[in-house]
């Protein structure tokens, strides 16, 4: 159940909902839950949450002329131009706390192929969570040695 909670929190954190999965991830690791499964749940949830952003992005052209639409045509054009500077590789930066969710939204607008989208976003998100786990393990020092030794299949 703990891993499912982390999955859902990470999923929500990747969308525009206010959620902070890193805090829960660090807390669960400090309580002794298995690092691999924490990493897996957080990475999977956060990547799938970004897919929701991509799906929304793919619908933007249908709604961009509506009065309630939150972006002007100029803002949309600028977002596309910024994304095109690095192309789909920009999705590797989808983990950034500021602007990362917007990158995945623009990735959808730009219709990055789904396989590329998921792989690139997943790599970025996975690396971010691996770094968070590493930092928490370092912060707790030697008492986490047993936890690290069981990294792959602990749970």
C-alpha cells in the first residue's frame, strides 16, 4: 500500500496538481522501505503523470481559440519555438521542479512519438528519483548500509 501511495503522489506531482513526491520518497526510505521499489513506484507514477500532460498537450490545438484557453497564440508559438531549440531531447529535462511539467505538455503539443516521449521522460524522472534516494541515503549515513546492500530486491 505504501508503494501505491507513492505511485499516486508521484503521478499527481507530474501533473498540475500540487503534490511533492520527493518528501514522501525520502520519508519512506528513512523508515526502511526498499529503495528499488520506492524508485520504481515514484518513477513509474511520475512518468505516467507526464503522459497525462502529453495527452493534454495533444489536445491544445482543439481548444486554443476558446476564450477560456490560458495561453495566447503568441505564448503558444513561443513555447513551440523554445521546445524546437533542443527538440524531443528537451523531455530529458521534464524532471525539473520549475518548467518540467510544461516541457511535457509542450512535448504533447509537438506530438513527440509516444515511445520517445515515455523513454526520454522516464530517463529524466528515473535519474531524479535515483539522486533523491542517494542524497537521503547519504544524509542518514552508515546506518543505511544494510538498506543499500539490499537495494535491488528489498521491499
